[in-house]
């Protein structure tokens, strides 16, 4: 099961209980979650907090006698990864506040009991108590607070707080009947300068290099190239390499809507030495070639991303300290990403300064 399949499986509440045992046994292959110690309590993997929107083609105005159709409305869809422990009686919940600061809705999530060295992916439900009457048509900046409650112990603990900005796009096409039809979206411009690199072990016991970056819009097919000392040493065009979308902001995948997408690049021929790794002349071993590396990404044939990292004398990716300084709770290395060209369309280059991780600005980070 790869990371994108895991995300799709976890989003289904019907299969959550059956998948929990599987989740607890597999290795965290996406930005390796740092196991928590029992005394630390539960923590969130900040790179796995993602807010998008459930959308509905109807709306109940406040105090209305009936539902309005041909009017779109929305509800937050908050996804996050939790590192245990979560003891018996634990209930994860997300409190969402309106732009004026008043509480709008509390969304209880399916919650499993997990130990200190385990993790689960969690998602708020689309059909909370109150159903579509809870949905709204308003836009603006909303707040959210991820909490762990426990009726057995009286616990009511905030695990993470943030805010997200909701905008909308007119979908009426000039037809009066559909004048209240919109696509709602959460602004994620802050993600574009943030990237991550880490090693991942495959079933064949090979340890490949993976890089993750965000992209805005639908800029065509992408390819990533790895350079060492100015020489290309790997490409995702090689057989066995992988390009996979692991997060998408849009609800219905309409490429004309505002969209932010996180993509993972895995190089087949850029490996770290492992006891049972496949040794082949075509494989470039990063741990045997310390120094500076550069990743360049093409979007539709045009250069669109650049980032850099280093391999130390110990054969490991050099930790720049950003993940620890910002308590991301990951084992991957966070790297600044340079957005090149115009493939992403208009975006706010300084959004990361105030909006990173939903209003939790970064420490020690500077965008290229």
C-alpha cells in the first residue's frame, strides 16, 4: 500500500475501523512521522494537516423552512495525522470558528486508540449532526482548533490551532438560474516555497530518494531531475521512477478551478546503500557521493521548480534544522523551493510569511 492509497483508504469512514490495524503495522513512508514518547502525549505531523472543503449543491439559509437548490455551499474537510498515544475514550474533534471568531461547528472524527509509537490519519466527516443545514455560503478567514477530548478523564486538550482563507469562483456561466453556483476553495499559496526530501525503503529493500513539492494550477506533465556537482545523475523519466499526487485542494478535480497539488518524485536510480539493496552500475548511490545536490522540475517542458540539499560525510541528508525548529514532527528534511517561470499563474510569493501551516509562521525559513 503506497501513501496515496493509504490516504484514499483512510478517507472512507466505512473502512476506517478495519484499516486501523493495518496502519499501525506499516512504516510511515511519507515524511516519516517521529514516534512520540508516552509522556509527550499526542502530537500532529504538521506537514500532514490539510484543509479543503466538502461542497454541496444546495443550501439551508438560517431559519429557512426549506432547502434552496442550485445554490452551492461548503463545510471544512480537515485532514491530519496524529502520533499517539490516544487512550481509551479519546475523541478527536475539530472546532471551526467564523470570521468574527464565534464558534460555527464542532466536527467529531472517527478516532482509534493507539499507542505512543503509532499513528493514524484522521478526517472530519462530510455529514455531521445537522447535515446540510450546517453548510455555509460565506467566505473569509476561518479558524480551526484540533482537540482531543476524553469523557473518561475529562480531558479537553488543544493539539493544533490555525486559520484558513476561503474564496469562491463563479460557476453560473451567466445563467440566471445558477447565479448562486460557485466553487469554493482554500487558498494554499503559502505551500509553494516549501519542499521536503527523504529516503524511502521499497519492498525490494532498495532505499530511494524522494522529494515532495507543491504546484498551483494544472501546468501539464511534470518531470524531476537530480544533479550532483552540476551533472545529472537521475531522472523521473527513468523506468521504475514515480511521480504521484498525494494531496489535491479541489473537491471535484476540475482543472479550471484554483488548485494546489502536492507531488512526490521518487528516483529509481538515486539510492542509499542498504544491506540487501540491488547493486547495479546504473544506480547512483548518494551516500557514496557526499556534497551538494540540486533538484530541477519541468512543468509542461518549462523549468518551474528548483531546490537544493546536501549529503554529509556520514552518507545522510544534511539536516538544516528547520523541521525541529518548527516542531513539524517529521524525519524528512524541509528545503526551500524556488518557484521559477509562470506555469503556476498568479500567486502570492510572500504568503508563507503569514499563512504557513495555516497561520503558524515558520522560524528560520527564507524562501529563495
